[in-house]
C-alpha cells in the first residue's frame, strides 16, 4: 500500500463543499483517506491511499 499527499487548488467559495465531497471518495483503486483545508497556494490537501504507485497515477 502507498500513501500520497495531493495538493488541490480550488475556488475559495467551493473549499468547504469540496471537503465534504472528497472525503472517502474512491477513484478506481485509490481512496481519499483524509481531506483538509489549508492556506497558501493550495486550498486543500488530501491523503490518498493506493495499492501501488501505478494505481496512484491513475
């Protein structure tokens, strides 16, 4: 199993909605384990878990 942090740029008015929409989302073989709002260039950071690096790239 591999984990990665993904930085997400979002429209400021959508950040709170995206936190709820992305939490627990499944993307093929990957799963969004955690999602947090942050300040700076990116608005969100997601912890994504995948079975391997190839699946993470999908």
